[in-house]
C-alpha cells in the first residue's frame, strides 16, 4: 500500500470508537465514499491496514483517498439514517445511488392551513403538511390526484382562505360545475371541507375500505333525515372508491399494511421495485433505477436502496417483505421502527400467498431491468451511429467521441454569459458543463464574447494538461467560428477540430471552407449536432436568467433601508420571488423573521404592492 498523506495518517490514529459516519475524499476534496460504522476506529482502519485483503472496487477507492472526516452519532440507527441523508446530498462516486431520486414527486396536502389543497412538490419539509410519496410515475400520481380531487371536490385554487384582510372572494367556475363547494365565499364550513380532506388522506393512505364504511354510515344518516342530495353525493363517492378498489384488490388474507421489495441487478444497473399494499389493496408500485459499481455486493446494493428509500418515505408500513435474509435486517428493522414511532417487522416469507407476492415483485423488477437494458442498448447503438456519421460528414480523422459546444446569451448589453456543454459518445456529461460571466467585453459583441469563453475554456485545459475534446461546436455562423479559431490558434491549439452550426438553416461551417456544408436533415449527424447546440443554448439561457434575477433582486431589495442579506434571503425563502413579496400583505410580511411593522410598511409601499 502506498504511503498515506501525513494528515490522513494523523486522523487514522485519532479515530473515535463511537458509532457514526465516515466520509472519504480525494485529492481535490471531493467526497467519493460515505459509510456508517458501529465503531468508527475499527471500521475505517480496515481500509488502510496493510494485511487487509480488499476487493478490486475497494482497492480503487482506497487508492484515491487523500483525506477523511467523521461524524459521531448516539447509536448505530442514527448513523444509518445520517449515512442515507449524506449519500443523497453528496452523491459520492463509490456509493450505490438511487438515480435521479431528487426528482421524484410527492403529494402534499396542506393540512397546515384552514382549507387545505392537494399539490405536487419535489421536496419534503417539516411544515405541518401531510405528505405521500415519493412517486416514480408522475402520470399515475396526477391521475390519482385528479380522481380524488374530483370525487371529493377539493379546491384547486391558490387563494389564502379566509382572506388575510377579511375581504370576500368570488367563486370560480369550479363551484358552478360542482367541482368545489365554494369555501372561498363561505358556502362551505371548515368542518365540512375538513371531512372531505380527511377522506382524501384516508384514500391515499390505503384505508379505502375504512373510508367506504364511514361514508356508508354518513349516507344512511343523511337518507334517514331525508337529505337526499347529500346522500346521493355520498353514494357517488362510495361507487367511485369501490371501482378503484376492484382494480387494486390483492387477496393476502390479512388487513396489514405492508411493502414488498425486490431488486433485479446486472453489472452496474439495478432496478428496485416496491409494491405497496394497504388493507389488502395494492395502492401502488414504485420502481427505482440504481447505479452501483459492477463489483459491489448484492447485499450492499439492497442496504443502500433500503436506507435511501425509507429515510424519505413519509408513510411507513407495519411489515416489509424481502426475498431473502440480508445482513443487518435487525438494524434496518430498528431504523424503520424509530422512523415510524411504532413496531415495523421485516420478514422473509417461506410459504403461501406471501411468497407469491415476493415472486411477483421479483418478476416486475426483472421485467423493468430488461426493458432498461434494451433501451440503453438501443440508445448506445443509435448514438454510436450518430458519432460515426458525423466523422464521415465532417471528413474527420477519427470519430468525435468527446464534443463541447459553446453558446452566448445576453440581454441587450447587460448580463452577458457564455455556456459550454460536454457530450461523451453522444451523451451529455453534466459534470463537465461550464458557464462563464463575460468579463472582458463591453457592449454587445457576440464575436468577442465567443472568443473570450473559448479562450478561457482552453486556457484551463492547457493549465491542467487535460485532453482537449475531439470536436468543438460553436453556436453561430462564420463570424463566431473565425473568432473561436483565432483564439485557439493564439493558445497553440492549431490542430483542434472545430465547426459552427448556424440556427436559421442549420448550416455547418468549417474553418477551411468559405461556404457552409449542408448535412441532410434526416442524417443522424445533424440530429446530434442540433442536440448539443440546443443543450448549450438551454444551459446559457438558464444561467443568463439566474444572473439577471439575482441582479434584479439585489437592486430592488438592497435599495430598501433596513433590508440586509439575511432579511432579503428570509423574504425570498418565504415568498419565492420579488413578485411574491410585492403581492404580500403587511401582515404576511410581518410574519417573516426580522420584519417588523415599520419594515413591512416600507416594503409594501416601495415595491408598489
């Protein structure tokens, strides 16, 4: 084993014996692995002990470690939860990752307000609202929301009810077509509306059978007192729920809330399936794509998925079924029990209907993995064809496996920015994306701006002795291409392949030709060029918008006496934008920490609310 850095050696000698989490970093300070341990000293030292036999994946990991840090926890369960949170935040290279997990939506019921709404969010928050999810199928989630809000007439408006200033609202079209009870105009009491919201919560929790029993009792009472309109409405709700239950029913013999988990895996790709059964009804099937090292143990893939999934699952079951006896199941069981606040059991069924459920989850996971692998193979073949086709059209010596594209975005003569996107074998590699604030150009001169961003990018390549891309694409015509070529030549990159792509007619310009070449519109080569050009354009516009918004916010709020960075950030966090602050009432502004009556009045007046 190579000699360790002195700083790392010192930290290894002083590791605590407590439970906790350790973070391993490379020479650039980037976290590359996060793990948990019952005893930090014993666990971390095994990586660096001369006599320890390591698998190839761990050997590669240890060879890149330049530093480590630790976080102590009270017990091993806390370390398990902290590990899952940190992996989700930092996405280390050598950890098993739930792919794109940050994008999974949740259903949020705003039970922290008098007349709750049902909305879609991307993050959980400790705000008193009720959450369901995450949902991997946004389509089915929206279908469920549409069904429940329609059946129970939940409002879809964004009104603050009751009005903060006591003013009356005017009911919208939803009230007239009987899609809402009109709480905004006091046509529906808070208690009546609350009953409907509770019905939605019960349905999303999988308690549809209990809900139907409750609605049936209310229907009979309404019928007895000859309130036939209410009885009919309740009957319609019951019929809709019964129709939904027929399609969901699974006969498992017990009315226990349970999840069924199975994972199918092939090399770096894995698909995890979670079948959610509540009161004998299959209320959902969530599927997740996982990325892991091909040499990672199956047990570690399972543990990583389990902790990452359940650490952000707002509605935990009483039982979890898994296909085999994995290590640390008792610890995982204690973790779920701690999160739920009630006993959760992890079971491995051996006989009967429960085994069939686990086999069904396994079949789903294998099927989804096969579909994923087929899609990846088709995509790989298609992009390879695009890259080789591009080589032929541009008369290049070799296929342009690595490509970068530059674009410029500005608003008049202000907020000029540049973007650079990176494609590897026809696929975006976002870790290599770069954006630039234009520093050396005054006024609106796209040619000079292009020269600046190309120069800064290639100057960094030369300084860091990196391999230049196989092809540079410039968004624009002959002028932008000439500017980029001049800068490359001045930096010594005289052999660098470079082209430009003009938007209007999709013409391709080459440095050695005065006229553009035309690539057929159906050619895979042009499709790839347009894709990278459009991605560079999107990335540039997004950054330009961010820069412009920051400047606007700074100029507007910083002009108000008494509003410093902390109060500015608090206002933006509460209201989301300048427009949100502008629409807020004095009372709503005063609810923000640090904003007193004088400041609220000043904001209200100066922003023109």
